[in-house]
């Protein structure tokens, strides 16, 4: 790992894997339910494909080509590490689309969404904005900080 771009590949892979590991409760790729023609499972699959696979790949390409410098040194590697943290935002955005009060009925039954949201005695807002804005800010904030570090 000599350059920022090489570091980006490594860090992004680790952080993306960590982000994906916490999405199981959403049943994003519920293929058994898809095989019995459960429309909600198909909609979760499509949303998950977009927000957990396609969008992070597109974001990675943008970071690789436009944000993280292909140079040696500490600053490009730090920029890569910081840029990679942005991948955690996609998990929040997925929640905004499939488990928020406004949209969950397209993706879950009432019983299923309670399982997704069950966090014990701690309750948090389940609005679209409460999850979409932090997820988007996570992507923009860490991408911007990485860009700033990379141009220094």
C-alpha cells in the first residue's frame, strides 16, 4: 500500500464489509421470499441492490478518480482512510427508504418492520429525514474532508 488509491481500495473494502454486516436485520436480499413472489421482498431487494451495491460502487469510483490522490505519502493515505468512512452513510440511506414511517409499508408488513426497528427500550425517530440526512451528510462530510486532505 504505497499510494492513496491503493489505500482507498483496502480501507473501502474493510469499511464496506463492516457496513454490510449490519444490514442483515433489514432482510435486504431475502431470496426465499422472493421465490414465492413476495412483492415486498422484491422491492427490498431492488432498493438494497441500489443503496448497498450500485451506489457504493459509483461512490468508490468517484473517490478513486476525483478525490483521493494517486500519490505516495501520509496525506494521500489519510485521505483514503477518511474517504472510506463515507461508505457507512449508505446504510442510513437504505433505512430512510425502506424502514421510515412514510415508506416501510412498501417493503415490510407491520410485524416485519417492528423486527427491523426493534432496539429495546431505546427509540429513535423513524422519519425519512431522520435517516436520510445523516446518511447523506456522512457521505458528503467524509468525502469533503478527504478531498481537502488530498489537495494539501
